[in-house]
């Protein structure tokens, strides 16, 4: 596969194939995955595991991914490397009929039978927006906190995603996320060696398809797009801004983001935003110390707590251990800068734990760098509280900090889209009723 | 595909970066402009450091002469600028202009980084923003800017402009922007609500986000004609005069004598001047009807405001001490200043000013060593100065 006059590496090709989608992308992926990997490459061969036949082996929560993912040496779950987001509308007006409900469930069930429920196979969730629930006369159960998406800062002006449903496909294998989409929409006769008989085709209409990736090496391979200087992203960075995230101690647990009561007990809520990153100044003008101060805290920079992309941090960004969460205002005044992680550490719940389980990933959709910021939380208010902490309004006129300047990474990130979804428990994932 | 990894564009740049990065010391570069510009322009050879190398890049390497120079000094040359346009948007007047590519220093805390001129053709874009009613420049943080090719709509750059201070332009928002080719471009600026307190007649005035758009013609024959003058007094204490235009205020704050309230005195620290005023009643927008301490922190000579600084006042009277952070604020007569209500403050009190974070503005030449280190300073209100 070539791009202009240069030859793409294996990893670039796999990412590009996911972005391209369709039969061409899938063919390119399968072809490449069938070849021996380059030294140090982490994409797997074609010996893809078979699906999960027994329903008993499947978790009751759609978002139960951690125990089915690899973990790194520090015990952090390693997110699947390739991601596809499918935004779709139900074809009918008014309540969904039972035939369509059964058809969708059969299709989702068949995906599980086709791919093993693990990051080496396929992990997926199906979420529903407030717009979806509007079709019913009954309101959505009050036990679910799922407002319409809204702008969450005076300095943002996002568009709102209002598809009926959002399917999130994730796998370490580029071929799996591509093929699963095509299987789901009845574009293939076989997938992962088994016959495709069930599809959601005819019940929904695809309105948007978004793609992305996360993992050491992937961003550096894809820096030939707008928003990032060529060659600037560290070779081993998992995301475009050059630092690791998703440390176990700074993530909510799957248990804590799970809705405890009501008809959707066992489910969770999902927020998806598209953040565009503009990293010219980040890499060409800011120094490493300035980047560490803005991403973590001035203390992290002064005490050189972060080496490279932050692997040395282990399973924690050290915002709690260093006490910087309690020094946001002091740092704004005395140091003139507050860190992104430092601000977020203030958004903990009553038990002192983070409110969000981040499952975000990088993207170069539309030829521009960005992040599909996908997070899970018990209610959308948990997301709003966390975002408010990130906005840093309270320090926007303290000392050297402004609305965006020296206020974490706000200067480099623009929110372009926002959408909210309910992920019902697995048993209700197919066109749920509101209560 | 070969199992051996073919070199990517990234590899090419990584290995050739040193050779490509050589740039011209001084303020002017670009394909044609460089020919007319002596390459060693800075006084005493400052900044004639290996800026093109990875080692030199991002670091200001101080030289002996830099250490001997006054903190605020006259830079080696004075540049002209071109006005792109002026537009009234919401409560603001916005002027968009440009000059030759400039080097400058950005600041995070006390970490100061030298930003060199990149190779290639481009402009130093500058936006100045003021309130047309009282002619005060308004601090807006780091406004996002997007430059697009007019015909294709293709984005050329998207970034946030740095809040900056230069001797000729005063407080403005700017950065260098590379242009791929000559032609027509559109420049869109977005302004977030002002985070500084809005006081008096300014209360609630700067609370909406607004956009401004300008058409910009990029032609090297125009940029080559931007006049430059080499300054004989380079390196001496002083500052270039503010750029005179009929169309916009020059950015100077009012003289101490013209500020509202009782004049408490002027102290100096870190090469900055701090004009201290006491207003008998706090202006609208402050949750107090008692007196208000206003400190106008400014550059020497040109009297430009120094924004985004941590400033604290300790007011002592007969053994009683009150210590408060002063918040940045804008006011029609005081302009940009720092202030807080002090219910019992009166002439004769001792006021000690201490600085936390130095002013977090990027600095152009002549200001790069100033306003970084401050000592606590004390004055007795109304006593002399």
C-alpha cells in the first residue's frame, strides 16, 4: 500500500486501512496481518481466536473490557489498539418494533460468536442517545442521568451528535474492527471464518463512521496530517500529545461507573467528544519542561517526575501522591501554570476516586489530529464535573493563568463535537425500552 | 511490502533536521528578505547561538553581554508593520497586522524558551484588541486563529496566538505563521470572554465569545518592503517608542496623575513600575463598598500593562496586617491593573507588594530579560513618590 511516493510501514498501513474501511481496507489488512510481523511489531498474525460460543462466558456488562484486555507491567489495562465508531439512526419513526429488536440482538450475538470477547478478538458496546429515547411516550427511567449533549465551557462551541445509537468496536487487530462493521451491516458472507447470517442492515442507517487508534508507536507513524509537526511525536507515545494516560490509579473502575439501580442496573453512560489537537506550538515552541508542567503539574516538571512518555510513572500519574491537586490555586499564583492532570485530580467522587473511565483514542479522521474522547461514568453529571475541573474557571484569573493560557492543555485542544449515550446492560443492548 | 522497514518521511526529517534547521540570527528572514538583512543583527552578538541545532533550539544561551545589558533595553532594530484590517466586533475593536518573522521568548512560570525563526517564508501575525469607548487595550488570553487559503479554503494553520509584549506594539497577541505560497488568505480570530474582573463601566461588557475575520494578501514583494531600521542605541537602557498610528491607541496606560483615586506612590521591582492607587469606594463589580487598592503594573518608558502576573499586597497599619492576592481587572480609567478591596486601608499605611508568577506574556527583544525576578517592595501610602 502506498501513499503518494512513499511506502507505508506495516503499522501505518493497518491504521490507514481502518480509516479507509470497506472491502479495500479489509483486504489490505488481512493481507498484511497474514505476513510475518516486523521486528518489534505488535500486530498479530492471522491466527485469530474463534468466537465465544457459550453465553455464560460473556459478562453481563457491555463495558466489562478490562479483564478481557492485556495488562502492562504496572497492572494498567492496555486499551485495544484499533477502534471504529458507528453512529446510526433507527429507520422507523416511533417505538422500535419487536422484530427489529430481535434482529439486532441476533446480529450482536452473532458478532460475539464470531470473535472472542477479548482485545485480541473483538470488544464492542452499543449505546443509545437521548434522541433515541424520545421516540417513546414514556420518559427514560429517572435512575439514568442522560441529558442532551451541551457545550461545557464558555469557550467551546461544539456540534452535537444525535444519532439514535453508537456502536463502538475495539480490537488489537485492525482487520477485526473493519470486518465486524461489514458483518454487522451484511456486507460480508463470512467473517473470521464463520458464515454471516444475522445483520442490523435494514433496521438502521449509518450516519457517520469514525476511526482511531491508541498505543505505543501509532501516533508517531501518523504524524503526516494537519495539527502535528512531522517527526515531533515521540516514537513510543501512545497518543499525539506525547504522554501516556489511563493510569490505573487515575481511572474509575468498571464497578464504580456501573449504574447501581433501576431498569438499567449493570449499564453505564458514555460520553463521546471529538477534540481536535493543534500541536505546532506544543512541539515546536514549548519546551519539554513546559509540556510536563501543562500536562501534569509544575511540580512534575521541577522534580522531573516524568521520563519519556511516562512509563516510569507506573500505575499512577502521581497527582494524588504529590499533593498537587490541593495546590491548584497556589500554583496558578506562584508558578503561573496549572497542569491538566492536576486540575482533573480535583474531580474525584466522595470516596476520593476518579469519576471517569477513559477509553479515548487518537484519530486522524479528515486528515487532522485529534482525540475521540470516549469516557464511561455512572451519570453524565460525573463527566460534566470532571470537565468543569479541566476548564479551570476558578484559576482563569489567578496569577499567571488565563482562560486557556497556562491553564493545562486548553490552548491546544478544541472541542468539536459532543454526544451522550446510555450503555444498557448486555441483556438490554438491543433497542431498549425507556424503563 | 518488504519486511525491511522503508524509511518514512519522519525518518528523513529526523536525520536531516540539523542541516535543515540553520536559520538567520536577528529578526528578519524569509527567502528574499534575508538577502537584505545582515545576519548578525543582534547587539554584542547575542542570540548568535547555534540556534539551528537541536542543542541550541529552544534554549536561550546567555552571553556575557546579555548579562551586562539593562533588563529593559533598546533592541538592535526597529521594524515596520502592515495593517491588514480593522473590525469592530462585539465590544471590541480588533486590528490585524503583520511584520517580518520575529524571534521571541515564551514563558511558563519562570521557564523561558527562545522561539527562533523557522526556515521558510512567513509573517509574524499580530492582533491588537481594545475598547473603542475608553481606548483601553483588553487582555484576552490566547485567542485561537485560523489562516485559510482564500480560494481553496484549505487550512494553513490553526493555533492560539500568544499574549505578547513588544516595545513598538505594546500588548498584543501574536505568533509566526508560515505561508506556503503567495496569494490571498483569510484570517479568522476568536476571542474568549475576558477572564480578568470587569469593573466600573466595564462590568459585564466582555463576557461573550466573538469572532473577527480579515482578508490577508501574502506577497513577498510587500513583505520585503517592510522597513527596518538598525538602531544605534541598541543594548542601552530604554525602549523603542510605541508605533504611532492614527487608528488605534498605542497601548500606554494613563500616567499616575491621571488615574482615579488617591495616589499612594510608585515602587519599582524587576524593572517594572508599580503605581499604587487607593479608591475610596470599590468600583462596581467588586463585592465591597469599602476602599479598593489598585496596582498598575507597567513597563518602564512605554508604560505598557504587565498582565498575567501573581501579585499580592500586605497592608500594615499599627501592627495590624492584612494580606490579600490582587486580582487582575480591567476598568475604563485604571485600565488593566491588579486590585482587591481592603476595608481599612488609608494613606499612611505600609503596603508591601510581592510577586508570585512573573507576567506570563511572551516577550519580544528588549524585554526578554526583564520582569522575571522580583523582590518584595514596600511603600508608605502617600509618602513622597
